[in-house]
């Protein structure tokens, strides 16, 4: 399975944008890029996913590099409720499973 | 409301005992998953099932067993063979494709005394 690399932690100020990077240099052409986040003592929740084109939804935007070897999750205006661990995950065409790595812990300062 | 229900939320067990964690979903999802999470760590896949009466080992299946006799149910048994069972266990489900969103339960926290 292709692996992802994320920074261990990031800090942001409230109401400022947050850019979370994810490197996936061994991604294959059919791998989807998924992002989930986990608040303390809860199960993860879906944020966004994409294949090649940039994606937007009510929670965030996903910017995918042209060579697909990296991607960036963008939280446009961070709130205190966005403080969580964010996971970047690749899943192949078989679609059997999602493997979670260590993620990035985001701290939002008021 | 549709969702995933895990029980119990907290469980204590003595060493050498088997324990079964329940996971029920009413989302009509085909695929179900069990993950384990240790403090400060990411999630590791234990077992997953894509259809009834079929399941596959994940990355850390040793010491665990599952069954999938009904579409809505995917119980996990932590056996006495699991060397370090104290952890947070999460069940998830989805419709089954690699574009499908995973829905998670609230988790079960198991402590071995």
C-alpha cells in the first residue's frame, strides 16, 4: 500500500486558514486521497476525498498536486472546534480498506 | 436515526478472559471494519468484512476474531491470546466502494486489569 507522510503537529490562530500538507510520493494512478479528522475521545469523521481534481465541500478544500505526489487540506477559517487530529489516507482501486497513519494534530489558538 | 452503535462504551476484563465487543449498524452498509487505537497513536486495522459471511484479516488480526452472520452486525472478540488488549476499539461501516465515506461508532474502551 502507498504510504503518506504528514507533519506531527501544526498550530493556527482562530479564524485564520490552515493548510495541512500530505506527501504521497508512491501514489498509484488509481489511488483515492481521503482526509478524516478525529476529535478527542471520538471516532474519526469524514472530511473530504479526491482523485485528481481539486475538491471543495462545506468543511474544507482539497488541493491535489498535478503529479499527485502531494496534497493539501485547507480549512478556510479555523475555529476552536477544528482542533483535532487530521489523517491523510490513500486507498486503491480495490477499495477494500482504509489504513490510518499517525496524522497531524492541529491546535487552534483563540 | 441511522448510525453505528458500539457497546459497551467501557469494559474491564481480567487477564485470560475473552471479551466480545458489539457493533451494529442500521445504514444498510455492506462493508464493516474494526480498528484499534492506542494512546497518541493512529488507527490500526484489525479485521474487515465486505459482505455477509465473509471477512478478511487486517494488519493486526492476531488475538482477535470476528463474525459476520448478519449484514448489520460485526462483533469483535478479543481473546486471551491478545498480548496487550488494553486499547480504544472503533467500528466503522460504509457502502463498500473506495469513494464511500466511512462512518464510525463512538468506540469501546477496553481495560485489562
